[in-house]
């Protein structure tokens, strides 16, 4: 039997591989209103940002530009960690599930683009 790793406060460890319900899609050169998108799933987004106000529990709106137009998705900050370079790495979980199918399609397109860029 496998157990999800917990931190000292009893919460799940951010980025733990076995916590993922959906596969992360790595993103390069993609941005939203809060910063640079590191990875994306239909249930959340990982960011690299200058936004110092992002704290766990904070409700935010993530604005993504897609081929179908711009979408605004409600999200909750799950974790935010400062980096030595002054930026923050943050993980947000989407609370607005109405865009889940569009996000699944976007993740597929991004994975295909990544494979194409590598010559697969």
C-alpha cells in the first residue's frame, strides 16, 4: 500500500508524484495574468511569479489565452514558496470546474506541440 507524503503540518507535500490525479503538462513560454506558467493540468496550474501576495488559501482568478479566446478561471492558492532569485513558485487549484474539458484539450495541444518541437 502507498501513502501520500505529508509535511510537518500534516498537509500533502507540494509536487509529490503520487498526489497527482491528472498528468502535468510542462509549459515553456506560456504566461497568464499572474506570471509564467510552469505546468498545467485540468485541475490546476503551477506558476513562477513575482506576485508576493500569493498565500495559501487566497482566492485568485487565472486568465489564460487560448485559441478559443481568453478564459478566466477561479483558483485557490495551495502553496507558494520563495526562491533565491526573488521569484515565487506557486501552485493553484482551479475552483471553477466549468472549464475542465477545455483545459484537457489545451493540455493535449501543449503536449503535442512539445513533442513536435523535439522532433517526435
